[in-house]
C-alpha cells in the first residue's frame, strides 16, 4: 500500500501503510509488515550489533538485515495515532546510530483507530475484523478464513477436564496482541517528538502461500547478561518448569495449516510452557500434520537443515544466543505429487495422522531470530566474554534433531 502521505503532501514523499504482521507466532515485541518482503521491529542495539557483525556462515540461517527506520508518533484531531518513519536503507553502526535520524529518503505512515475505554487513562488500539481479515487474505491466497469472533486473550485459553487447550481454527492472533501492546506503550510513555528506531528485516515467510511456522525458544538459559536479579530468577524458573531444562528447547508459538478445514491451527507460548518432553514430541508431530496426514516429506529436509545449523553453531566461539528463537517454516500447500487422498475424510486427532510418503522434498526453511540478548566477543554492546560455543543451544538442537529422527522412523 503505497501512496502520497496526506500529512505531508508538499514534500511529495512515498508513503507506506504499516500493518500488523499476521504471521507473528511468538515473541513479545511487535513485528510490522513494511512491504511484501520486509518486516520491521523495534531496534535494540545489541541485536543491531549482531546483524552487523555476524559470521558469514550464519547468514543463511538469519533474516537479511535491510536497514534502519526512524519513527515518531503523531495524533490527529480525531485521536488517530500515526507513526511517521524515515527509513535508511544502508547499514548503520551502533556508534553512528544517533545520526541516522536526520536523513530521510522515504516517509512511512501508519494510522490506527484508538478507541477510548471509559475510565481508562490510555486507549487501546483497535483493529477491526475486516481490516485483519483483508490483511490475512492478501498474505495467504485461497480459502483461509478468519472467524468474526477471533480474539486474543492475554490469559491462557480455558482447558478441558484433561488439561487440553481448545484449538483455534483461524489465523494466529499473537501478532495483533503484540501490536496493540507496543503501540499502547509508545503512546503512553513518549510524546510525539520522541524518535524511535526500528530494524528492517527480511520477511522469511513471504515466499510461502500457507506459511506453517514453529517458533522454538532455544537453549537451557533464557536471561541475558544484563537481566536484573528479579528477571533472572523469573527466567530460570520458566526454564526449570518447561522443556527448556530437559531438552534445551521449548515451543513459543505455532501455526499450522489444516487442509481439511482451510484454517490455521494455532498454539501460543503459554501452551508451550506446560508441555512435558512427550508433549513436546507430540506437538512437533502435530506441527507436521496437515489435518489429514503426517507430512513425512518434510522430515528429511528439516533434519538436514538443522544439522547444517548445528555444524555452524559448534564453530562459533564466544557466542551466546540467550533468549533467541529458531523458526521452522514450510508451506502448508503440498506439492501435487505429494498430496494424499482424503480417504474416509480423515481428520487430525492429536498426533494420530496417516502417513504420506513422497520423493519430493518440500521447500522448508530454518531461521534464527531475536538477538536482543545475544553476546559475543568483540560486540559493541558486549557484557560478558565467553569461551567456546553455546552448549545450551547445541543441546537443544541435538535433542530437536533426535526427536525428528524418531518421528521419521515411526518411534
């Protein structure tokens, strides 16, 4: 969506409408769609430092860094919140970051309706169902449906007597939740003249028609070196009470296209925290099931990609990827030669899928994301120097590969 900015018509700048990124399945910072191939997120100096100096071998496993966007807030007479941004499409170092604000080549504008709640000091952003549905349909062609009653709850979903969460048959609402929270914080804490910087990054799911995404929090430790004692204790407890401690990996979010219903099945971080090692394995199988059968064609290419990443991580001395995530991505639209017939209208129930074998290796991707707490020797924002590779991350990768191999072998 490009056009003239109605706020500054005299300057003749190209305007871009930023939208919530509807395929954000995890994390807490808001991701926004800049264009079809680019997303943006709030800039953290430590993450910028990583993207600027990451080893060449790692770049195939991380989103491409595209530049910096400077943003400030505006409100019009109707109370609409506007984000004005001036992107710089070349790399900026940490030292020169503060000078990036003055130069602008493009103006972005982003307008959201702010609805006033009675008795509340700050209004919350309201995106209508029509807006969100339109965004999702443009992103996912085909019969992907959004239920009109789609809502995201900040508390975990209600569970049945067996402790199971109900399944959402719609697009993932997590990104909208993060988007609301972030804009609310920006509006309440900063005035209109306050400048904010955002990173422009590759949209790693843009090439998929029906992006199935698994967000995995990697490693046995999640707190950064700069964490307060309170935050450190909180993160340690989360790790101890989840598969982070036992497996070195836990599920932070998921969306998987269900071919039998034409909807996305979604799980959030609260679901992932409660999983046992066996529950983790079952959910991994669920991620590879399209509602009719297990996508066995995906297993080998995913395993090979994870093994390649493992080889790279083992060679990265001093790197610690605390609180970073790993995305496993594939297209929910099967290659025609791979699709199994819908015999007897088979439906997915837990992890009991029939299997579909095919020689064609479906397109898959594995990407590391979220480096706000990543540290390494020589980092401009370094807190602590470590020796050797990140053994907690390696432990998680090894277990992930082992579980996928067991699924592949039918164990």
